[in-house]
C-alpha cells in the first residue's frame, strides 16, 4: 500500500507520510521516566492523538513499562453520572483499547470491571494491579475536554492526585505517569463546585478549583520545525523517485503554517493529490507550495478546522473584536496570557507570542482565512456600497492597474471621506481601502495581508493577479524621516519577492493635507505613492 499525506485522525507510520518527531517523543519520555504527570494541551488537530499513539507503542516495546491508552471521545455522559457508573466504565475502556492487541489483558480488565463499584474500589484495584505487575504503568487519556468540567471526572483526578502524593510518601502504588490530552489545560479549567451550604439545592457554580495541580507545565514544542518537515518530504521523495529542493520547500511550508501539523499535511496533500498528480513531471518546487496555499485559503473551500475557527470567533464577541483589531486594524498587543481573551485565542490556536512578546496570528493560513471571513462580513454589512465600485477598467492585458486603483481610491476619499470626522478616518481609513479593494479583485485576483508584528504603523498587502505580484504598503504619515524609513522598509520587502516596483498608500490626517501622487525613485526601486 502506497503511503499518503493524512489530514484526518490518527497518523499511522506504515500508511502515512509523517514528520520525524522522535526528538519530541524523547523529550516526553524523559518526563515519563521522571514520574511526571502532565497535560498535552494544544489546539485542535495539532498531533495530540498521534503523539499518544507513538508514546504508547514505544512504552509497550519496553520490558519495564505498560502503557494504558484510552479516549473519552464518543463515550457519552452515562459513565459520568456517578462513581458507580464511572469506575467500571473506566476499566472497560482499558479493556476495549487492548481487545485486538492483547486479548488476555482485555479479558482481565473486563472481568475486573465487574468487581469495582466506586472510586475507592477503583483506587484499590489500581494499587493492586501496579504492585502485582511490578512494572511502571503509564495512563494516557485522550480527548479529556469531553468531560473535563464534569464533577465525577474531577473526583477521579482528585483520586489520582491523592495516590500520586501517597506514592511519593511510600504509602501507595499507582501510575508512574498520567498524561491527559486535550485542548484545555486541566489545571486552569473552571471546575464545577458545589454551592455553600452543600444542601442549599442550588446549581453547581463555576470556579478555579482543579485537582490537577500536581501536573507540571508541558513545554514540548509540538509544532513542526522546517528541519522536521524535511524528514517527511525526504520520505515522499524517496518513494516517488523525485529530487526536489527539500530545504526550500520545507521552509516555505513552515512560512505559511508556522509548523501547525494539520496545515503542513494539508498543503502537502494538495500538492501530491491535486497539483502534481496529473502531471508527467511529479517533481515539487516552491511554486507548488504557493499553489497549495491558494487552494487552502480559497474562499470557497473549508474544512472542519476552519469551520471551528469561524465558530469560535462568531460565538464570542470579545474574541472577535480582539482578532479584528489585530488582523484588520493592524493593532499591536502584548502577549499577556493572563488576559482571558488572549488566553482563549491562544487556546484555540489563533494567537501565538512573537519573538518580541507581542500577539501574532499563529500562522499565515489562519490569518488569511480570518481576514477573508471578516472582510466578507464587513462588505455584506457595513460597506455594502463599495461593492458597486468594481469594473473592467482596473484590468490590463497583462495584469492589474494598481496605480488606477490607488488614484480612484484617492478620489473616493476626497468625495466621501472629507465630511467624516477625524476619529472615524483614523480608525477606519485602512479598513476602507481593504473593503474598497475586495470587490475590484472579486475572485480574479488574490490579496494577502502580510503579518506585521511589532510595527503597527504599517500594513503590507500582497496582491496576485495572473501570476504577477504587486506589493502595496499602507502607512500613516508621521513626517519626512518616518517616510524615508517607510520607503526603505518597502524596498526591503520588495527584495523578498524580487520586485523592482512597489506601491505606497499614505494616510495623512493633518487638516492641511494635500491629496497628491508621486513616482518616487528609491535606490533601485520605483515606488508609486498616493496620499489620502
């Protein structure tokens, strides 16, 4: 069976092209050998389930370890109704997980489940099992988010915590290590706490009272580095007999994904199955990565991950506003994890800390999809009148007339924005241009807003049309010195794309400003500049 790139569920080494994550597994193994309890909390489709499977396999290949891996996904609410239902259900889950690999162990746990009726009896069973087995037993639980705010599950964690502490005193036997995997970090979940007094009959209240405070911080980087991505490309290239520039391709994949595991596999899957599959020449280049990027951010394409991304923003107005201000308005915020909205955005995989300690969107794919979604929403609601400004005059035989676009926008600002108050213009000026540009492109072209963490005074837009690129910078007027610095920044940015022409849109909010345009020669570049 030929391998393929997997973008759904568990990755299996014999069936799927996989990144070599042995260094990550080795780091986690050191935590297990040290007897640590921890949570692998990462966003959706970040490789948690695959990592647990690889850990389980490696542990069970050793003579001194036994790994018990279960998942709470799909088991419903019944097991969490009471201690009497949870305790035997827990052992049945273990039995089901090894039914086809170790039938005798499955039979043992199935039989044991009939004699365990509450958490105290489950605790005694665990002690006896570990003592009798005389091996280090590791418990791995996937999808703990499904029941992490359930009172019975919290009692179960409390039992594990107590056994951990007692074992450290030499007064009990329990698991060598417990690993929980989910989106949330169980240590910081709002748990359900009974009202005071306990017989008041009131509903359970939310509060920070997790019994999982014995767990250490999990600091293993689960994202893929460019070097790690190379290992997967090498496997694919060897199997298909091609010789691509693996280093350059891996770096470009990382550029767009920031190593988000699902997105790396998704781009590779697009290249292998949609871009080069029908070609005689199956070799890959960086151009194929660019084509895959356009496919994955295509406004007509979606996946469950992208649907979840939109849903999380739609369901939380404060989160939507924060991401809007970062992506659309280009605002800058310190990455303060104690801020509930920044924490939530990080939890969902939307935001990550930059090297300067600022908030940045985790990857360029997420940024582009959120950007498109928010702009579409704005054009459908706030800026509906701009949809009538599109027309064939903006297109030439060989490309896009960006100069005309800027000139018409300048005219639009003269006619429509002059009667607006200054606060509106400062707040909405750049947004107006983005909304103005969108219907002009209207599927014929593609605009990508480059992340610009650390300098909120400028915003870079890359437009592609008929395989041509146009780099446009939006910048506020802060005087001649800042203007020269801006020209240098744009020149440097043009170098990245190998371009000699660029465009600069300057917002001047001084009352005595002059609407003008100018061709500015700067070093070896020509920069067409428009003031509005």
